[in-house]
C-alpha cells in the first residue's frame, strides 16, 4: 500500500514540482500556499461552532484535500486540472453540511490555472462554469448572499492572476534556456574556430620541422655541416611558430568590444536591468580595446550583482586623441572604497596610460569614467547613436567565448 502511494506521488516530468526543481528551487516552498487552508479551521467560529459533525467531516475531508492538492502539483500538466476539479467537486458535495468546504472550492478554482492551456479565455470559461454550479448549490442550501458574491469574485480574480503569472514565469524560463543555448553554441563555435586556427598554424610548421630533423639525422654521418644547417633552419622555424602561437593566444584572450557589449546586454537584461549603449569607435589599438573590454565586463558584472539598478548606460566619446568610456547606472551607489574588481580595473587602465574615476553618491547611482589616450595615427570614427537595448545583427552574430 505504501509502495503504491509513493509511486502515485512521484512527480511527472512536466509537473509543477518538476518545473520548480529545474529552476533550482525547493518544491517544499509551494507548501506555503497550504496556509490558506487555515480557513477550514477558522470558518466554524463565524457559524455554528466546532460541532461533532464539523470534526468528523474535517477528519475525513482534509486528508483527501491534501492528497488532491499534492496531485495538482505532481501530475502531468494535461491531467493536473482533473485533480483541481476534484477539489471543487469535493467542496460542492459538502456544501449542505460543511461551510468550511468553501476553502476547498477556492483551492480547486485557483489550481485550474496550472492547466496545460495558455488561453486565459478558456480558464475564465472553466471558472465561470464552476462558480455557476457553486452559486446554484449554495443558494439552494441557504448560504448568505455575501458568500454567493465573494467566492466567485475571489476565485475569478485569483485564478486569472495566477494563470497570467504562470505564463510569464514560463516565458522567462524559456528565455533563460534560449540564452543558455546561445551561450553554449557560441562557446562550441569558438572552440571549433580555435581548433581550426591552431591546426592551420601548427600543422604545416610542425611537419616542416619534422622533415628537417629527419634530414639532419640522415646527413649527420655523411655531411655534418649540412646537418647543422638543417637543425639551425628547424630551430628558426620553431621560433617563428612559437611567436605565431603567442600572437594567436593573445588574440584568443583578447575580447572584441562589440562582443563584450552584446555579452553585457545579455547579462543585464537577464538581471532586469535595461541597458542603453553606443557602438564603440572603430580602429582602436588592440591593447586599448582589450583593456576597455575587461573594464566593461567587470562593470557590467558589478551592476548585475550589487547595484540594484533598473537602468544602465554605456557611452563612448572621442575628443581629439582622448577616448572616454562612461558607464552609468541608477542603482543604490554608495561606493566608498575600491574592492578587488575596481582595483583590477584601475591597474589595467593605468597600464595603458589612462585614468579611471568613480562618482557614486549614495542613492544616486554610480558613474564610472575611463579616459585613455589614443595614438595620433588612429582615424576619426563617427560616434554611433545609442541603441536602446536593440542589438544590431553585426553584434548579435558575434561568436565570442566571453559572451557565454
């Protein structure tokens, strides 16, 4: 018997409990909704009191209510409404003798919001049908008009709100999954690109070194001078390959500013922070772009984790041979001393001859201003207007390991 009950209470893969677990939350947190069932034990105080009939019906019906509520949470989405209807039916069946059962009806109507359908109109149709039946039975057995008005209003409002909130939560979960999939695909594409680059870079070079070393081994006994020349050439090829590998690794570690902007937008928007930003100037030296990218990444992370902001803005401005990066948010502010992240940003900016300043009055947000000198040979590039949260195709299509 216990084994059958345990198997019956195993959550289905598409149940409400399974969805909560996939979000990393404890399903026991949903048990807080059972606190409303306290009205089962409060209702008699407003009527006939705690009679023997009330006690016997409560002992028989309340465990059944808990079992049906559990099945609403554990059953597949397509069958969960059946148990919600069971709760409503239990209430209507007990109406002539058990006013506390009205609480079961409210639970049943609200639980209909966990149906597989996303159509609010269909939910309202179900709720109106259930409430019509409830009003018909309750009025026939003499319930006061206040109950006949309050219960339908309560179930329609709470059920509709719960249904809409569930749909929004599912959309947020789907968006999070799509973002994670984009990050995974971007990381996979980047790994494949790195593999191709290293193969193209080292394949021919290592084959050439191998051939020269084999030739030198064969010439060692017959022509020592020629063997030494082959070894010297193999050494030159190896040194050249080493320089190319170092250059390639530096390029891999570097971050394109456009890609970092896309990554920052993804991070902040997923943290409910709306981001406005401008496109970076073109043609910046690699060391400056790498430094600003790392500063931007650290600043976006700080905003998402600590600022409690609702909006953020990233601007680039060039004045002659000076480039400014300004990052602002409308969060709580109040930064009085540098942490590890700010210290690291200052060191990076100082390494390229720039300056970093912070204005962070408490309650008035934070403004981070980075000023770096540009080489005289850098061409002027027109500043782009801010794109209010819209990522252009060129940025959205970038494959970068830092956007994952």
